[in-house]
C-alpha cells in the first residue's frame, strides 16, 4: 500500500493547556477508528508529553498521527520553535522535566528534525 493511502490524521492545536487533552483524545479515537490498540496508553502519554513541550515553547502546534505499516504508529508534533528539545539532567526533586525521558522509555524510537518553519518532534511505537 502506498504511504499516502495509509491511515493518517492532522490536527492544528492552539498552544494552550487544553490542547494536551484534545491531542490525547484525538489519538485514542483515531487508533480506535483504525482498529488499532494503544494497549497500555503509551502513544497517548507520548502525545501528551510532546504536545506539552510544544505548547510551552512555541506559538503554533500541529499534531500528525499516521500508521506507516501494520505494526507501527507514528506521532509527530510540528511547531514554529526552531530549537530542538533538550533532555534535562535528572533532578529527582524537580516537579517537571521528565517528559522526554518518558518518551524515550515508551517509544521504539524518537527524535526531531528541523523544518523551514521550526521543527518536528516525533515518536514511533508498536501497536498490535
């Protein structure tokens, strides 16, 4: 199947806290509609963390979800901030700063790439 025929979804989000829940709910509904399971909620959590980072550091945020093959789900968060995400040093006393560590622990792979308008932060997971 041509990659353009694979299931995909694009959602522009306002850079506000409510966008995190909207993104998570959208991912859940899309996967259910595509008859895919996010058994442990990993992709929802990854989406929450990536969108949270984007709304804190950018003015535009777009969520892209797609299924490149029968076993893989990809989530991308596009934003207008050209600076790549940084994993902070672990501080067990800090109230935050663990989001990208969670993404790294839950995703098969993750990373980011620059775009003409900013960057894309992406994560790949396996779905049954």
